[in-house]
């Protein structure tokens, strides 16, 4: 069953799970709750049956002896009135259940006399009609009540003569969809709880053990026979009261549930399954019964309280505790026989009575649910009202005998006997065909989808042409290469891209958020470009020096802020059981690396910078590789810090630093470091996506500033430098990519922060506008190479900076908030390529290697998410290019209907499910509901339930955001699985909770 929760109805007010869970926080995560089911009706069909507005519902007073319950509570009555029913409640019908007439009237019901109530179209009752009721029932009416048709055949015959339609609440099939209608389970739950309360009332000692000034009091020992709903309720209540609890059931499946309460599950040395039909146990063999009787005889000598709940449908309750066993129990012991109404499990039980036999108190009450009338009436009213609303659809009452719940529970239809229902049709699945031996290559995905035989020649030719184009391009770059330095840099770029490609593919999806954060920090290596161009004294002396100082300042914000945020995220993944870490020891290789460089530099050694760059680059590769697993992730962050520190140290060592310039460098980087650390320390983890977007804008701006400064500084050398065109190309591309990254990141920040509308801004002719902006940039680049003057060059770079900034705005504005994860990864990739451009123009190996790593990282993450959304990257980035903004065709027909569920329904489904998958989304992030959800998961796992999380690649607003949030709340990362890891488990799962993630789930 799939429970789609966008507004939490997960309140466990009537469940033991509610003790430590902060449900109000969780409620804000969602917008509505539904259980989807297919009933064969189509959205376009006219509803069948009678509208609720034309029907009346009668709730008579129960007149059976000692019956205090009522069929409908005021809350349930209000729900029916809201749907359109006219609800008639007999005078004082709910008084025994503590429901006043005034409360019913306030809920919209009418208070009527007995005759008017029974003349309603539909009558709701608790007990089967007795003689006094039969005379009032209307001919041709509808009755919904407990009926027990097998035991009450004369009653069924009389109702048939009145041409009535009758539903038995006790005959509702026990299937997943009908759990909310299961009144037997509701009453059994109350009976199990009340049995413990009655036992405690008559037992002469504490349930829990105590140590007092007067001495030590041992805890009571309780034996519960039967592990159904009533038995488990009794086990839970006894454990909560501090008793030592033992339980026995013939069904092995009950063991796990009993042990989850902390109780002891008793067994015998005989293997025989007691699994029966409908959740009941079956009758066991003679040998098995003799063995269990021996067990019970032994236990009766030791325990203080015995609670029996064993029933076999359609038969007298089995006698499990004999008179001889009772007489071996200690005086003052208590026996509660919940099977008393069916004869009793204890030989000495007197049904309906409280009596003492040989000093042992026997409680044989047959009306335990009625002894808690308010609670039992509330639960029964919820069961019966939901069942009534399920008969038909779209606010119409219609009896569809093809509905398995209706067919299973209906006894009479207009006087015709339909009970018992036909057994469910079970069709054996055909045996799987033998698997053929495959000797050829596997067909492509497209061919599989279309059911066509692939054309292997075309596929191979396509791959061949790709390799041809790649190798030809390499030769072409060699032809236009101006000098060996360009060839060397291109080689470094190519190899770095390959290393980055294979490294990033090894990163576990759960660590994609730390990966984004660490690449964001490493991209601060743009500070190297700014440092190389800085000059002047304490203050910059020229415009290029000012631009360079600005680039170094904002790059340092990225470095320090990025690494601190990464460390915070990785610390959240730590589990209490993980061994203590000593990551501070990684300072030893860092100090050795930097200290050795400083010592060698002071001794006059030259040409050390390239080797420092090599060491720093390898550390940056290690930073990405370290995030391939949780065990090495913190090492990866440490290596990233060492790599960036080594690169900056090598750059400072290569500069001709005067005391004044050193002061300027220290001021710029010190201020940037302070701001970065302050922001990273205060930022909430839920705001991480917008922080990353803001940091990306800084990288783009730093690239633009560095490119402009480099052009002004290197312009005099362009006339004589044979590599001038290569440098100018890198400058132009760096400015263009930086401008797009800068404005695109700011728009992404605005949408994520709520400053801008998250909906796509679909400007008229936006694709034509973007094409025009691209063409204008190409024109500016052409003129840039045609006119060699300084003014023209700066004008063209300024033009492309403005045009690319506008293009970044138009591209990103057309993308909706749900696609922001892809936008952030693409912007991350852009920042890497901008860094590569800086590396080419400054002939700096470190910047080229790190840029290729970041560029490939962002590109791969973008591909992973687009594939998960079944969309192409151009379709996302170009705001749905290739699709219409609005659909013009006929929408997909909805062939099923959903069934609304309330608080109790959701609680019941969670309580009854053993295998649960939780699929969270952005709604969870917005509501900050990860904390109560983590507490709920902890409680469920402690109760023995198998709970896991399934994370979609684009859940949230950043890759891996949900993993980080759940880790922050204390959810162990080993139960947080990715989509591909858990997809195959859904067929074996009892319940799926979709929490704020309807955009990533196909319901």
C-alpha cells in the first residue's frame, strides 16, 4: 500500500508510538494524505448510485444488556454530515458512551425518537438487532452492524423477509485496503488493553518491581496466550506497566512482534505452523496440543497473571488451561479469559462473571470493549463511517458486488442471501519461460522500448564516428597549437578530465551534497589567478590590480566557507557506534608539505612551484576520490584543504612580495576567510542549496574579474606573443562562462531563498532571445579578434560580460524550482570550465587540472539527475526546449480513485505494516520535519519493523540534500538507500510513506 503524505496525518495520538515524536513539526511537511487504489472507475463516467444528500443515516440507542457503546460518535457524525448525509441520532443514544445530545447537534446531526431513527435509509448499529429492534426496522432498508451470520441464522432469515440489505462488520475481509474498516481488530485492541487494567485492579501487588525502604518488591509475571491483536495489546500494556511478560502463539510470525515489545516468546520442541485464514490461528494436531499443554502447566506454577485470547473461527474456543493447572497457581493470581464469550480458554471460566476458584481470581467478562465505551465507540464509529463512505464513489452510495470488501461483508442484498461470499479467485502464475542463451550483444534501451531488433551496424558506426571526431579534433588542436606550452596544457586538460570522470563516478550518491560543497571550496583556487595579478602597495595601484584583489577576496570566501560546510555535513553522517576519529593527524602531512616547500624556498631552490602544483592537484583529486565512501569522506575533505593550501602557498612563493603587497594580500584573504567562515558556521543545513548557488556566483564573478585584469596586463605582449590568440580565446571564453555562472547562480539563489518566484519565467520567444544573445556573443568574439586595439578588446570583453550575464538570467529564470538540483550542478560545471579557461590564459597547471575535475564533476551529476527524471539536459537548461509550454492535447485519463485517510488510518497502517519504505522530498526540507521523522523511525525500528528510506536523485533542491538532512537528524546512513538500490524492494513492501515528494514519485 502506498500512502502519499504531503500534509502529515501521521499523528499517533492513539498509539504507543506517540510518546517521543514531535508530530506538530511533522505536520507542516505535507499538504494532504491519500491512499491510492484502483476501483475500475474512470474519471469521465457519471457516478452510479444514490447521492449522499438524498440519504438519511440512523443511529439508534443500543438496548442489549450492559451495552454502553454507540455506533457513531459526534466526530464521525460530523464527517457524514459534511459529505451530505442527514444523520438521525436517537435521543440519549450516546449517553452511556459520554456523548451528549447537544454534542451531536453541534456536529450537525438531528436528535430523533426511536421510530424516526429506525426509519432512516441506512441504520448503523453495534450489536445485532434483538426482538425490540426488529419491529422498528424499515422494510427494504439498509443495516450495517456486527451480525455474526453463522451464529445468527434465524436473525438473518427474519431480516431477509423484510427485503433488507445487510452488511456485517464482523465479515469485512482482512485485506490491506480494509484495515481502516476492521472493527473486530479495533475492539480486540481495546479488549486486550482493558484485560490488563482489570487484572491489575484485582491483583494484590504492583506490576512493576520496586525497591522501597521496606524491602524489594518483585515484578509481576504475566503469561499471554495468543498473539493476535488483543494478545499483542495486552503484551504491550503489561510491558509498559513494568511486568515480566511471556507470550505464546502457534504462529511463528508472531515471535518478532512479541519480542519487539521486550517480551519473551515461548516455544515448544515441535515444528508445526499455526497460520490460519484471515489472521487467525488454525486448530493444531493432537501432539502439538499435548506439548503446549505441558508448557502451560509449567508456566501456571510460576506466573501471577494469565491472559488468554485464543479463538478459532466458527468453533468453540479451545480449552488451554485445565482445572488442574488453575489449582497449581499461587493464591491471589488472576486469570482473564478473553475467549469467555466463545466458551473460554480456561476450564474454570464462567462467561460474563467474576469469580474465585481455589484462591485464583477469574475474570470472564464478555463485554470488555463496552466497559471502555467512549474509546470503543470512537474507534467503531471511525470503522463504520469509513466503511459506509467506501460503498460507492464520488459522494454516491452504490453497492458494487465486484468490490471485494463489499462482496465479503454483505449478507443480504434486498432480501437475497449472499453470505457466505465466494472464495477469492486465486490464479496460479504460469511458470516462467526458460531463459534463452544469449550469444549476441544486448539490444539498446531504445530498441527494447520499441520492441524492435536493433541495427548493430548503425550503432557501431555511430560509436566509430564519435571516436573519429575525437581523434580528429586532437590532431586539429595540434595543427593550430602555437607552441609546446599549449600542447602540454591541452594534454594536462585532457588527462585531468578523464581522471575527474572516473573519480566522480565512484562517489556514492549519498555524498553528492558534500561533493558539491568540496568542489565549491576547491573552485576557490581562482584565488591563484587573482594573486598572480595583484600588485601595488597596501592598496592596489591600478585598475587591473584592483580587479585582481577583488577576485582573490571573493575566492577566499569560497575556500574557507566551502570546506567548513563540507566538514559540518560529513560530521552529521557519524553514527554513535562509529569508532573515534583522529583527523587532526592529517595536519602532519600538510605541515610537512608546506614546511618542506618553505624550507627549500628559503635555501634558494627554484622551479618548485610546478611540483607544488602537482602535489596540490593530486590532493584535489584525492578530495573527490575520498568521497567515494563514508569511511574516507573526512580524509577527502582534509586532502582538499591541503591541496588548496599548497596551491596558494606555491603562488605566494612565486610572487615578488614586498611587505606592503603582503599586507594587501593578507587583508584581502583574511577578510574573505572571515566572511566565509562566518557564513558557513551560521547557515542552516536546509539552506545549503542557496548557499552553494551564492558561492557559485562568486566563482563566476572572480573569473570575469580575473579575465578582464589579465587582458589589461598582458595586452602589450599580444603583438609579439605567438600564443596571443590562445590567450585571447581563453580570456573571452572565461569571461563568457563566468558571466553566465554569475547571473545564473544569483537567479538560482533568489528562487531557492524565496526572493524570486520559483515558477518558470516563460518569456515570449525566450528561445529566440537566447539564440540572439548567443549570436551577439559570437559577433563580439569575431570583432574581438579583428580589431587588436585595447579599447576594442576591452569593449568586446565588457559586451560579452553583459550579454552572458543577461543570458544567465534568461536561461535560469525559465527553469522551475523543482529543476534547481540540475541547475546547481550545471553551474558547478560551468565554474570548473571557467577555471580551466583561466588556467590556459595564465599557463597554470593547477587551475587547469582543478577546473577539469570540477567541470567533469558537475557534468556527471547533471547527467545522473536528468537520466533519473527521464529528461535531457537541454530540455532542463533551456526551460523545456523541445516541448510546448502548455499542453494542447487530451490529458492522460485517470482510471483509478484515491481514498482519503485520516489520522487513525495512517497510524493503523504504520502500526500494522512490517516492511516500510519512506520516500522523502523537498516538502520535508521546507518543514524541517526530519527531526520528528527520525524519532518516529527510531521508534518503529525499536518495535521490530524494517524501515528504510528511498531517495530519488533529484529529491530536494540539491544532489544529496535529503541524505544530509536525515543524517543531521540522526538517521543512520546505512538505511538511507538510493533509488536504484531500493526500487526492486517495493514489490515486497507493506507500506510506502511518500512525504513531500509527490514530484519524484509515480503514484
